[in-house]
């Protein structure tokens, strides 16, 4: 038990050191599962090739994980509550107060600790980069990003002050990119003079329809997600401002819906009352979700939806108003080639029933609204007028761990030419379309993706039967579902 606790709370190099110690093998094998543990061991052996004995460079890179990529610890009651299989019965205690700033249970004291182990391939490689040294910025992804932006500012100022005034680079995965942009919006004057490159990897700049699917029908798509739904209740999920904040941006902000948009999205149904690539109903009207909530729950959901829409608008306007010189510091790396939940739409006459809600996953060539990384539509992963945009054939959860991706990230930070394709077609053709898989697919959960295909293994409409759910629960109790401990909603 102590080995697992120490491992989860450790930084990357300490985790790698623990993985090399054979005496930790049984505990880490139970925690991670044998395939993921072997991946970690291989990374540790590669890392231990003597380079780490050299004096460390001053820290000048901050890595910002994605949603659910920061482990959360309850210091008042002890233990990692997100996510450790042993404390799974506390997951539903992660709910927030109605204003999203505190705990629903005031006796809880929950704080972010570090990144989860799924980022190890990227972070272990980062440790070897000459002239670069990183620090992780864990944050409480449950809360509005506005809640954590000052802490990110403070970390930038701290590293800049300690490294002799060297520019600080930001590298962010998924929701972490929105965390970065929120900090830039709120603390621009202090941050911009101290920043170097800003790299967004698979960031849903304009949200992800996957979150809409979870809000509408709770947690579904594959077996482990369904199991998580047994521990994270619908009311608790609806209380998580940071999660709801990833809904696709409202009409007028989402690409293809803006006034005078050069590429307006043509509705697939002329009868749509709400024209949006991701839906035919207004995500920002609590009543439109048809969740059968009482008055108080509806009002609180509306409060969160209003705040989400407002943040989307503010981020959009902030980016539009940036000097091009600042936008040139930004680099986007977007994943492509995989089925993604692109759209939810109600069928007429069925009052929002989930079974009669159309779900579109199929990819369409040359359509950014129908291309994605399994989680984030390409239209959302792009950000307008940035310094560079590159593409990779890869699944969202493993993008940071694809060798072609992290190699290019470090090239970029060291002012060397990037090599990832500048077009979707380039990413999906030629040698770069051959398995650009994660270095540790069991560790980051992308092993479910079909080799050489476009099925990420995330979107199965058939729910597990009650009998199968009982089997899964028994497996979980017997340490037979290690992937449960590394689940992410994106």
C-alpha cells in the first residue's frame, strides 16, 4: 500500500526509479496492470542511461496536463481520490459547491498533487533535453479554470525569477491548453514578457461534443467508462464546472457559426432550429437538455452553462485581440484519423430521448467538423492565426506520448525546424500514417484503438449488460481492471 501511495505522489524521475526497483514490481503491477508496468519499466531503463547524473538545467518549461490528468488528494482524510482504485468509493465525494469554488462536503480538503502516470513517456523524454528542464503544473480540473489561473501565473513568475530571466515555455495537453489561455487572458501583462513558446497538444479550444454526450447520458462509450459511472453520479458530474466548461462553444463562437465566417457550416437538416456542427439544440439552455431535473438543479446547471458560455466568449475575444507577434508564439498540434463524437441531435417528436438522439461519429474527408482524434473534433483543436499548426495520426489520450509529437515539441522549444505535417492529408498518408502510436498505450489508455484503423475504442453504443457490470465490478475489486485508475473524460 505504501509503495502505491508513494508512486502516485512521486515526480517523474522518482516514479522511474521506483519502476527499476524489482521489489516494487508486485505492487506496481497490481496498480498499473502488467502490460502498463512493463511499458513503464522499459521507459525507466531507457531513462536510466546515465544522463540524469548531469547537473539539471534551470527550469524553463511548464507542462500542463489535461482534464483528469492531475491527481487529486484529500489531505484532510488521506489518499488520492482521483484516481486510485483503492479509494474509488470516495469518487462521488469530489462534488463541488453550487458556485463551483468549494467542496460540496466542507470537511474535504482536496488539492492537486502531480500529473498521473499516463504522461510518463513525454515527461521522461523531457528530462533528457539539453537546455530544457520542466515543472508540472497540476491543477484542480473540477473547478472553473478561472480558479487556477493565478497559480499558473505564479509558477511562471517563480521559474522566470529562478532561472536567470530565461523565457518560460508552456506545453499543454487537452484541457491544459484552455488552462493556459485562461491564465493569459487574466494575467497578460505579467505573463507575456516572460513567455517563450506555447504549445497546444490536442486542446479542445472550442470544446468537445464528448462532454455533451456525458452530460446527456452520463458515462458511456466503453466498459471502463460505464464502471466509472457507477461511482461518479450524475449530480456530482453536473457540479464539476471544469468538466461542463468543455461543452462545445455556443453559436457565434464555435467555428463555422460566426458572423461573416469564411467557411460557414451548412446544416445537415434544413429543419434545424439551432444550426451548429455539434448539435441541433441549444447546449446553453438547461431546459433544452431534457434531463428531468428539479427547479434547483435546473437553476444550478443554468448557472454553470452561463459561466461556460461567458468564458468561451472571453477566450475568443482575447485571442482575436492579441497582437500577431504573440499569436506567433503559439503552436498547435492536432490529432486526426479517428472516429469522434462529432454531433448530438434530437430526432423530432421524441422529446430528447437518448435512444432517439442521433450520434454522429463518422469521419468525412476535408471536413474539419468530421475529423478528429477520437475525442476532439479538428475544428475545435485548431486555433486561428497561430504561428504554426501541425497534424498527427493519433488518439487524443496518447498524443503527448507519440515519439513524432514529443520530438517535434522539443525541436520547437529549442528553435529547431518541426517535422510533423502541416496538412491533414500529410498526416494520413505516407510513412507518417503508419502506426504513430503512443510509446506506452496501456499506460495512457490508447491500447483500445484499432491498429491501422480509425476506431479509437471509445464509442460503443451498446451498454454493458447488468450481468457484465457485475463481472466488471468483481474484476475491479480484485485489481483486475487497472486501466480504471487512468481514466480521463477526454
